């Protein structure tokens, strides 16, 4: 099963969109650092471009934080009707 990040890259490629960008933010002291990601996608539909930014909740591990933001982006694309739950 593909990761949510791989799935998002595949959807962007299939739709001929730019690849998503990921930005990590850190917060907290070194021993209790939390990470949060922002995923940005340029959604191009019917001649117009919409910038979608999804912010994930802070997590103790970078990979978990990145996945949370990515799953939010996929959820949003699905509820806009751009993708279905099986894309």
C-alpha cells in the first residue's frame, strides 16, 4: 500500500499539477520538540488555479507530522470531489 505522500504525488502527476511542497516547522525544547508540516498544492481546475494549504497537527516525529498534513490534503481533495476515495 502506498504512503499518503506517494499517493498525493501520484494524484498531482496524473492531474498534471505541480508536485506538492512540504514545509516543516519545529517547536519546543530539544528534548520535547514537536514538528508540524504544511502541504501546499496548486490545484488547477477549469482554467483557474487554487492554492491549497493543509496544516497538520504537531507530532513528536517528523514522519507522523508530514503524514498528518498529507492526509488532510487528500481528505480535502476528496471532499471537493476532485478525487474519490479510491484514487
